[in-house]
């Protein structure tokens, strides 16, 4: 048997070791070093992809999905909150000037889900798209719900419409939320609600940007750009969209309860009542437009809020429209803005520091604006009796604001609507009361002293 040369064996081992090291260096330079992360940990990003796949997998997955969406002409835009947060306007401009490369800077957010939104009114439902996605390996979960645009006091069961599409591939989820145009000229999406027979673990539902509740947004201007080498549409004003997302929760009118109420207490169908509702709708619309220009948020309050909550309409015998504004959002040019909109100032009570109240008149219908103050864990607004200078305070538990729709106008309401209504009207809020004294009838009213008579000229102004 020939003797093996020791030096030859050592040389073979050396050559093999060098080849292995060169392969490792090539792999590192070609794949690992390509992963550049912005604002996220590399190990977290790799963990988000099943089987420790690289970000290249995620980018290819998104490219496959967006190509499919483009083929079927889906009006999609990027709505992922983490990705949009990274995409500031400055970063977007800089990224557009960079050469296209396979790096995943903005879309690889470290989460196992990416969110897109779809303009439902611009897309005719095409099951071919869903079938094509499944043929390319995506698993699909389609969530539907009743169309609120068809719901009314006469018809409570609207047709089913798609609300959310969830596409899953190798454990990664692409979430498409459908945005529908509502009559108040805004966009709406429904909540995620799973039926009992659906896979409760299909996606990380707790991580979804959309669907914990219904949401409402202003109509958006979109721009087409390149993000991480992919053609995508984005909201033109990303900061504004992100701000809207923080306060997007939407409450639907309680049509079924309103129908039961109106069966017990039929609505006034007289010509006078119809004329008041028409004028009130116009006044509410003007108020919403005027305050939107000033960037002053408001909500419907008092009897107007009660009408929305109880009967999905304005109370015909109330003869006014009531809204609330936090005093921190007060602007000195509010009065001038309403005058420019065609309203006349009827009275001004109180001052910015205490119990401010404004009242405007338009076509014989009054708009009352109550300013709310926060103090010692409660919220309150003031009232003033002009002839006596007596002051009143109406106290509420702290509340947050949600979007809603009244008279085809997008408005805010207290999210804790029942608590808010009961504070004013007590446990019998669902029983109509035509005789109402604003100084004694509300359950939350307390006397709050008197204005000094020497200050009446400034603090009690009636026009």
C-alpha cells in the first residue's frame, strides 16, 4: 500500500480551508452586508421572517404582491404606520434621489405584517385577484361586514361588503384595509370581526394597524414614488395622515335602537320640523367647514348629541345646534370666521379663563358653542343667565372624542357617549322631554356664583 505524503495532505486541508473562508466572505458581502437597518434591530427583523429568512425574502414577497395588485389595477397605497413614520418628507426626498438597490430600509419595519389601504370605490370587486394571489402561494382570509351606507331606520340589514383582506405567505401577513367613501365626504373602514369558524391565529391581529375599531379619515391626495426599489403610492401629506390615524376611531349610529325609540315616540313629520332639520343640517355643515379651516376640533354636545345617540337624527323641537370645543383649542378669530361664513353673533358670555360661551344665528336657527374646561379630574362647561349675571357649571367625567356622522356631516362625539348623555339627562335620557330649563333640568348642573356687575358689559354681551 503506497504511503500517504503528509505534506500533500496538509496542503489539501489548507486549500480547502481557504476555499471555505472565501465562500463565507462572498456570502457575507453579497447577502448579510446588504441588510441595512434604520431604527430597528437586525435580529428583530430576521425574527419577523419565518425560518430566519433575510430581508430579501420580505422584499421579494412585497414585490410579488404589488406586481399582482398592479396587474389587477388595485388602487392601493402604503398605509403601514411604522413604514410611514420612517418615511418623513425629507427622508422620502433623499430616498428618491438614491439609485435603486435591493436594500430594505423603510418597508422592513421589524413587524410580521405590512399594511396597505385600498380605495374601494375605485375598484370593482374582482375575485380573480384573490384567486391569482392564492395561486401564487398566498393564503387568504377575507373579512366582510354589513355596508353602513345602506343602513337606515327603515332598512337595518345592509348587504355584506369586504372590509379587510389578509394575505399570508410563510407566516408573513399583508393586510389590505378597504376604505369606502361615505356621504359626509370622508373615508371609512370597518372593524376586524372574526366569525367563530375562522382561524383565530391566521394573523397577528393584535399588531394590525387597522381594525381594532372602525375608523374615519379625510379624503387623501396620493403620490407615486419608489420605496426600497418598489413602486408604491403614499399619502402626499404623511404627517397629516399619521395624525389622523391617532384619532380615527369611528362610532356608527345605533340604527336598531333608534328604530325602537321611534316606534314608541314617532318623529315629527310636519313641514316645520322638516324645515328645521334642513336648516340645522346646513348650519352644522357650515360650522364643520369653518372650524376645519381654523383647525379647531369640535364635537356635537347637549341636545344635538342626544339626538344622534338616541334617534340618529336631530331633535326637531330643540330648535338649535349645540357643539363643544375644548378651551385649549380656542382661537380669537373664531367669531370673525363665523361672521365671514354668513352667521351673526347672537351673544357672547364669559371669558376665555372662565365659562366662555358663544352663540350664532343663521336663518332663525341658533348655533351654541360651549367651551369646556379641565379641572381636578373633571371636565365642565359654563352657562350664564343674562338678566341676572348668575353663573352655572355643567360637570362631566373625562371623555375622549370619536368620529361619527350626523345629517350626512362628519362630526365628533364623545366616545363615552352614554356616560356623557346620562350626565346631562340622567337615566331617563331615552324619554323625550319637551319642557326643558337649562338652569335646573340638567342632572349635572351646579350654581357657580355670579359675575360682578361692574364686568357685565364685557362678560354678558347680547346682540
